C-alpha cells in the first residue's frame, strides 16, 4: 500500500505543496502539478499552448506559479 502512495505523489501535488512553490518553477514541476507527462508538457510549451504562462530563459522553461495556482483554482 505504501508503494502506491509514493506513485500517487509523483503524478500530482498536494494543495500544501502547490501553495509552497516559489514565484516560478521549472517545467517539470508545472507538468507534475497539472498531471502532464514530460513530452506533452514540453510540446505544449514549445508551441506556446501551455495552459498557463511560461517564460523561456535560454534553453529552460519556467512556469509562473501565480498563473499555475489560478488555473488550479488555488489563487488567493
């Protein structure tokens, strides 16, 4: 049973984890919060179709946490 709990955590984030995020997070964290796979998340970001604001910094993508929380209905 504990093994399943660990798997569930990898595929999503708790409300507490989401609210503790910094101002911007890497795309992997954004994908995890939204339940997106790595390939799909990067595909959406490259096309400019990611469901919330993404910043491109060199070769890296950063997801704006405020937009992410708003999309998830957790914005204050």
